[in-house]
C-alpha cells in the first residue's frame, strides 16, 4: 500500500500499481475538488457545439460532461471564411467565437442538454472583464450546469489583446470577477494558453484569483500559407492549432503545473487536461502528468463517437496497469 495525494484532494491510501484488474472494477470517478464527475471524459469547447450533433451517436449522459462552445454576452458572427485548414497531424481554426449570445443559449440550449441528462460545463468569454462576469452571473441556478470554463485564452480572435491569459494580471482580473458573481456551487475553471513564457505563473495567478480548477491547454497560435494562392490559408491569417501535433506540448504544460502544486509553488486544484487526445492511452498520459479529467476535441470531427470509445480504452488501460481507481493514476508520473 502507498499513500498518494491528488491535486485538489486529501491524502488517501491506495493500492500500488500491480497486476491487471477487471476493467469493470475500476472506479472511474473523476474527483474535481469539491465536485466530481462519474467519469473523466468531457468534450473540448468548440469541438462539439452544444451537443446536438453528438447526441446522434451516443447518450450525452454517458460521458462525464459536455463542455459547450464558448458563448459571449451578445451574438457574434465570428471571423471571415475560410476559417479552417488541415495541417500535418492537426487542424487550424479561426472561427472567432461565433455564437448566439448568453440569453439565447440559456433559453434554448441549456434546457435541451438538461432534458438529456447531460452534465454541462459552460465555456464563456468576453472582450472586457465585465462581459465575462455578465455571462457567469446568468448561469446561476440553471439546471444541468456543473461548471464554468472561463476562456481567457482563445487565439483565433482578431484582437490578440483579448487573450487575457497571456498576462498574469489580466488573468487574475477576469477570474476574480467571475468568481465573485458566479454561483458558489459552480466550480470555475480557467482555460490557459500555452503561448506564454511561464504557464505556471499564469496558472498561479488564476488560482489565487479564485479558480477552482484549470483547463489545459487551449490551441496554439499557428499559421498555414496556401502555396497555390500564395496567401495565408485562413482569412484571419492566424488560427488555433489543435490535434495530435500539440499533445506533447499539452502534456508538458500539465506536468509543469502539477509539479508546481506538489512543490508548494501554488495551491493545489484539479486540472482538466486536453490537447490532441485520440485514444485511451493518450488520455492516460494526461492523468499520469497530473490531470484529474480530460477533454476530447479535434478527433470528434472525424470520429463523433470518440468520447465513449476513449472512455472504454482508458478504463482498460487503467485495469491492465493495476489501477483500481482512476484517481490513483493522477500524477503517478511524479511519484
């Protein structure tokens, strides 16, 4: 027996990794501080819309949570087309946070999700600090909502000044404003950008501002040039790079922030790991690095059933490695 401490949780005695166990015996509960999900699989914001298309392929209550595409206080048309470009082992997107606005979202999308038993994490954004707070306040008491993901790191907006996560002070201001008005029962997750010198510094600022957890990572800022037209492939010139190409970067970011928590550099909070997850073993890497749950994104575009497939693959991978509980695997690469 060994004693382990998961980020955001108390020390517990667990069985050391040993021989394989039966997959159905593995406790897949994802402990997220004062809240939990029945399993660790969520969708990544922007990759599953509001869940309507995914519902054709599996029950939305089968996975831990649906993270919605990012919503703002007002309707937004997004950026000009073309908005997407394929890259080696990845994809560039420059959607520009298109959406109907928080009022229409609360009136039409959230009730639909709640009727289907989905646990919903709502991704919010804004051009000013006050706009983040406005959307967060509208989510108080809404059935089915289990968390707020504060998207301070979207790289595919026209004004790079909107990327609050590139600066500790602005990151702090947004998270503090959201935490002050959000329903106390709803955990607030800060979504971080890898396009910074020190992601630990940004993460610490967010946690000190009141973030209950961290979503890591958002897409990387990238660019593709069309060699036929001799022009940028995206109308917006740059966009967010996602897919398998960014997974090593994402795992590194999770590992660094979790290590900083273990070292006492910053308070311990749960991490939602994301970035290029295509299989159960990919998801396991994030858990071992320190994530308590994971988000599946780009793979959904060509495999809509990926979230439930990855859940079963992860369950099998944990069982094969002798983990009786998913929580026992969190941060195991550090021990």
